[in-house]
């Protein structure tokens, strides 16, 4: 059985130790970038390798990019191979609880043409609560795998492409940030507050139940159909602050059976690099 969206703790337990399985620990803290790796060294799911949001799952920040630009395909392919991901691997990504950072790894692998990737529902908290096996420290051994990228160029939009796409009134730009950031009431991370004109807000937390797990697919479908208000899923463009939590919305749409949405990878932090680009505040 292949897992392509999410996986539960019980199913992952049955896969531990399987040589065809690669587990990526994606825990991260935007306010303390080293905290995720320190948490990994203290304890992590048995066999997991650490994938750092800044170093592994993003490219270098430039004067025109957002905070987490997409990595160069050849570089991330090589890094994934070092992390034990091969062309035929079943990849499982997890973070602490809500899947926000793990979803970035999920989307990147999908973008690279690798369908066998899933997010651990409930993350490490659910794993530990269920008595899942843990390791600590640096991983020992593990052969470098060959990972061949097959880029899905249609899955992502640049800023220039976004501006052109939004001329089509059938397109729907959906921002995954919390409402207070979307409206511009607060902005803890970026120098300009607000949102792209015409965007609507669907905070990624709306995809989750109180325990940090994804809502059932039928409930996700109900919520997303209400949010889309008749727009076709394939016309949706997902964004957030830097192209990370937008991937959570893309995963939720997949779980709901609403496929075909694209990622605006640069997101808000790239949009505001050019002060000539318009900004809206409020709802």
C-alpha cells in the first residue's frame, strides 16, 4: 500500500524498519531556527533523518525572493538522497503536531515528481502518545540513495505568473496565514502587513481538529467547497507568508478530493519585496 497524503500512527508503526521507507523529521520553529534540530537530537521517530526548513527544504534567500524560496531541484534531489530518499521510497514526513512544516516536504516531493510521500497525522506528539519507538542523537549508517527529480512545472507560479493569472476572474488566491496577519492587524515576521488584493483567507489551522490532526475528508470537502464558493479547485492558487503553510492547504485540498491547485511559492514575503506591488489591509 502506498501513502500519498497522510498516514496514521498505526500504519507508520507497521513500516518502521522497512528498508523502502524514508522518514523525515521536519520540526522547526520560525522564531528559533535551531530548535527543531535540537528536538531531533533529543529524540525522534526511529530511523528518521532531520530535514531543516531553511537549509534543506528551501533555497538561499535573495533580494527579490521570499523568506523560503524553492530549492534548486538538483540540490534538493542530492540532499534527499543523502537523507535516504530514493526513487522508489515511501517517504513519511512529520513535525511536532499540525503538519505545517511536514506539508512543505510533502509538496516539495510532489513537485519533484515523487508521489509516494505522506504526512504523519498528528506528528511526533501523536507518535509519542501512542508509544511509538524513538531514537536519539545523530543517525548511524544509512546508504545514500539515488533520487531523480521530475519537476512538475505546472504546480507552481512565480510572482510574474501570479500577476498574469489574477487577470482571470476564475482564479482564486487563497492565503493560509492566520486572520490577524491576513488583515494586517499584526505582522510578526514581515516588514509590511496586509495581503495581496483579491486574495481570500483560509488559515491552515481551519484544516485541523483540536488535537492537531486533519479533519475527516468529508468535513474538509465541506469547508473547502464553502470557501471556494463555486471556484474550480484547479483554479486555486495557494499562498501564505513564505510558501510553507500554503502547502498545508494544498494537502487539505488533496485529502478533500479537490485536486489541481497551485502554489505561489514566493508568497507574501516575496510579493512585498517590490513596493510598487499593491497591498490591501482589512478583510
